[in-house]
C-alpha cells in the first residue's frame, strides 16, 4: 500500500533500510518497547484498571473516587491496598489489576527486608532505597527518556535547520555574523552553565527542555549550512530567482528537501545525545524533580548502593540497550540514504 505512493527513490531507500537487518530489527524492537511503555499506567500501577462494585464499573487509573464509593467509611482517596477496601470490593464485585501492582512512586510498606530489597516474585527487579519497585520505575523512566529526547530533538532540529538554512542561503555578512555567534556560544562551558541554570530554576520537564534547547540547537546547523552553501548557486535556484520566486519559497521548496537528505541521517544520533543529556543531569541530581522516574536517578542509586547490584545493572543495561538500538537505527538510516548503497 505504501509502496504505491512512494517515489522510486524512496522505495529504494526503504528497501536499503530493510536490507540492513540489524537496523531494521532494532527499529522493530525499539518501537515495541516504546509502545509498551506508552501504556505504562496499564502495566504498572497501584490502582486497579477496572473495578466492578454493585453493578457499577469504575476505572481508578483514570479517575479518583473516594473510598466511600467502594464501601469505605471516609471521604478520602481510596487506598486499594487496604484489606478492608479489598474485602468490600471482593464481596460486592471484583477488581482487575495491572501486571505490576505498583506505580513508579509506590512505596511497598509490606516488605520485611531492608531496602533496597533484592529481586523476588513480588518485585521482579527488586526495590530501590525507598522501597519502590524498580521494574515500574524502569518502564516509566524509559518512556519519559524517549519522550524528552524526541521533544528536544524536534525543537533543536527545527531551530538548527532554520539557522543553518539562513546562513547558507544568504551567505556574506549574514553567514559571517551567525558563525561568530555560534563560535562564541559553542565555546562556552556548557556543562557548568547547565548546572548553574538547573540550580536557579525549579526543576521540571519543560524547564529542563528549555535549558537544553539553548545549547543543542547547533548540532545540525553546520550540516544544513554546508548543504545550502553548495546548492545556492545551482542552476535551478538561479532559474527560480530569475522567475521572481521569493527567497523563502526557494529555500523551502527547492533547497531544503535536498539538505534534509543528509540531515535525516543524523537525527537518530541527535536523539541519542538528547537522551544522554537528560540521563547525565538526572545522575547529577540536576534534572527532573526528585521522585520522578528517571534512568539517571536509578543509575545514581546504583552508585550509592554498591551492595545492591541489581540497581546499577538494571539502569546500565536499560540505557545500553536503548542507546545501542538507536545507534543501529541511525546506521541503517545513513546507509539507506547513501546513493552508493544498493540492495
């Protein structure tokens, strides 16, 4: 179905991508893992997915109901671990629980072992130093890392591509001025500035995203600038100018598609760097707010609790698998857009 709407060139690129088995299956595995993590609330949660009580159906994972709804005595948020509430639900209906009955911030007060506890049938990957399920935090942390990386990659790429396009197309003093600004901005000690800014502002997803965008937008600027500098004097660009076409239309309709061929091959690697940036700041306790599910925070716990190797090993293998899959996908995309490659 998709082959009919693709041009012969794009069909060749898709075929080249599929012929790279390592990259193709990496994309399949990464997509499956990401889709699973998108439904983390249905997989790991301390609230039932469905509750049937007196012929009424409820979905506690999406809406909160007081415990009086389930036969409790107080108008407070329902604690579904309360044996009294569980007995009421079992007597008047039933509850369908997720596969992992713990959310990323659920503290298991029924554990008898000192925290962090080793893997068991109750906690497949053990618990962290606060008694929270490691597998649940891994699922939520994987999702937030990918979503943050995608958002950072998209925003920084748009800014970087626009800046590189303006530099390369107009050239002259515009190009020289932009280059001096990029050289000065890129020469600043980024890590120290990030640490200072992260300590000045309240930590949060969007605050951290804004801070990282300030420095990550330059990753594609040089590549796009080079492509526009090369194409600005091509015959079809000169012909478009002679016909009275505006500069914006020439850049958007004629030059940018050619520049994007090289740019797209770098996007998986930019995404990789975005995820590493978030993980590094979380590892230094300068990233997401305390308590947020984070692979970097889990890695930091592994460093601080060497007697609990499951913490460090879980974070290490999760990060290693994620970044390796993205690298393999990036290599396959690069080969797919290489005109010298044939399948």
